[in-house]
C-alpha cells in the first residue's frame, strides 16, 4: 500500500519546479549595464581628487603608496603629486596619511581608457583632471 | 592462437589551470578509462611572492598586501598579520576596534561560504543555484563597500585597530542583510543541500577518517566533517571570541556531503556571532593612531586563527625596524589541495574530481601566495 507521506512528497516534488513561475512577476536580479548601473556608495574608494590650496607638497602620499603610483609633477611653478591610476591599488593610504587632507578618494568608479598615458591624472586649476573617458 | 601482449597505456588528463572547475590550480590525472589512478598537483600559477614582498614594506603597506593572500576571504589574512605585529609589540587594541574586526571577519566568512555554494553548484551542474548564490553574495559585498570602501579588497584592518569606524546605518543594513541571508539558508537547503541529485553526487564521495584527516593536515570544516571537534576560535580563542557564544559544527561521515553541511552550518553560526557582536557593540575609540613608520620591537611570534577555509597561521620575526624581518604564512588551502585532494580522488571517477576538489574548498591564491 502506498503511504500518504510518499504521495505528498511526490506531489510536492512534481510541482516544485512550477514555483519558478513566480519569477515572472518579480524584478530581475541583474541590471542592464551600461544603460543602468548600481551607483557606488559615498565612501567608495574611487578616482582621486586633489585640493591644490591644501597641498603642501610634502609627498608623504608618494612615500606611503605601496605601488609607487604617485610621483611629483610641475604645475604653476610648484610641485604637486600626480597619480597613475593604472598602478593604483585603491588602498587609500595616501588619503589616510595626508597631513592636510589635500588628496582624497572620490566615489567615481568608471575609469575606462585604451592607453597608458590617459590613465595618469593631469593637473589643472581644480586639482586632478582626468584624461580618460 | 597466441594473444599478443599489449602494453597498457594510461591517459594523462590535465585538470586546470583554465578549467572552469579548478580556479587557477593545475593537476595532471593519470586515468584508466573513467577511473583516476593518480593525481599530481602542479601549483604556482598564482605565485606572487608575498612573503618576500612583505620584507620590503612597512606595516600599513603590508596590511594592503595581506588582502591578496586569499582573494575570496581577505579579512582573516589582514587579521592574522595585524595580530602578529600586535603580539610582538604588546599593543592593546581598543575594545570597539576588536569588535569591528570580528564583525567584518565573520561577514567575510559568510561571503566566502556563499561564494563556495555558488562555485560548488556550478561544477555540479546547478547553474541556477550558482547565479542565486552569487546574487546573495552581493549583499555582503555591499556591506563591505559601506564599511571599508572596497568591494573585494577591503584594506580595512591596521595595526592598532580598524581604519574606519562603522556607522549606525551599517549596523541597520547588516541586520537586514543577515535576516535575508538566514531566510535564504532554508532555500539553499531545499534547492541545493537536500536536492536528490546533489546528495547522490556528494554522498560517500571523497571520504576520509578522522585519523587520515589529521595525518593529511586537514583543518577547518574539512577536519570537523570527520568528527574532530577542533576550532581555533574555541580552543585557542583570540580577539573577542571568548565573549560570544557559538557552536562548533561537526559531522561524523567525513565525505564530501558532510563537508558541505559543515560549511552550511557555519554560515548560520557566523550570522549568530555577528548579531551578538552588533547587539553588544561598545562605544569609544576604535584604533590607536600610530606613525606610518612605527616600528615593532625586536621579537618573534606565531599566531593562528580560523579562516573560512581552515587554520591560517602567521610566523613573524621583527628586528626592530619598521619592516618585518620575515613573514611566513601557513595557508589552510595548501594541505587541502596539495595533500588531501590527490589522496581523496584516487579510485574515483573523473566526474567526481570537481566535486571532491570543491568540497575541500581550496583557494588557488591561498596555496601559491
């Protein structure tokens, strides 16, 4: 004689896959990148920003950088740090040990470039000027 | 009629390093038909020489480097490094800092185990479970991003505490994510762990006894699945583990299925640990401010901790300079993929090789360093 437990087990197993139909009425789990994307949070470690007025040119950022991605560059007759994003590992040590809070990591995360030169952040009146798209 | 004696030729089949089921791990299998006779592991595809690199870097830079020791489980690597330095220097870390460290480490354990559910499901042919697990992984990655600023590489712990404080928003979001993940665990039970096909693929496959596991250097869930009740968090407690209550998940069978269930049980225990720590989070300072060129005094220490994959140990020698004189890391995956894996696959079929490999949960980055 067939037990009821066996029947109910078979019944639930037979119809369990149809539970997937409820996904028809749900939002998709993924986003249609690049038309939409998940915005990074406020504290995300992305592209650097530099405050030219605060920067004292001490180059502690250059010394602490594990990948040697920061080095001095001339701008307006003074020496400022310049960052190679291709070498950067986004550890935020430059920001953490900057005595004047001049260099900061911003939540900009989209950095696409096809050549090495444009991965280096240029210097302008407003601090770092990205050369990449 | 004389039957000519023919030389029996065995086929050599490579497993990895570009195999979807192997990560960056390479092994050569000698097979007779479908049966694996011998497996020879060839590690080194992810060797980056971290132990040597650490000798030329100061401690804040080394904390960043330690992340890369094990990509899928970076917090214990940082925690081991900073604890070794603090042990040499005799630093007393503020209590809030210790709580934050363990909250993030336990979240990292959940992250690693959920990633493992995804990969194991993928190699067994459950692509839906893989996608769902990696979707759930995003919840923890988002918490990492909120607390540390990085999604995969946190660069979060430092000598003397943690680099950032956690906010009330993070606490609320973590509670929500843990509630969600706890609900998902019953889903994984139904969808993966109690699935008939999954059980048939994993049960009685790659079995080892407790004595064998100890001889082969197994640690973590792989050892506990053989019935050995050993967890560094309980037996040699560090940080704030004496203040939290949790169970050590053990199984008796010692096969691939028991190892899977051990990891599934650990996710639930980690959720409980994080909840306890968040409820009792003390106020006050979370780090000791140290100069970047702060030097640990002369000394030597050995520090062990329980990472997601097993027991991770750091042996550090300091000569009184800002650089460590020597750092030696004993990763858990080393014995899992180089010693236990070749031992367990002998006599099994080729189809069982990925199942055994991922039931051991080794990380190729962890092996090669």
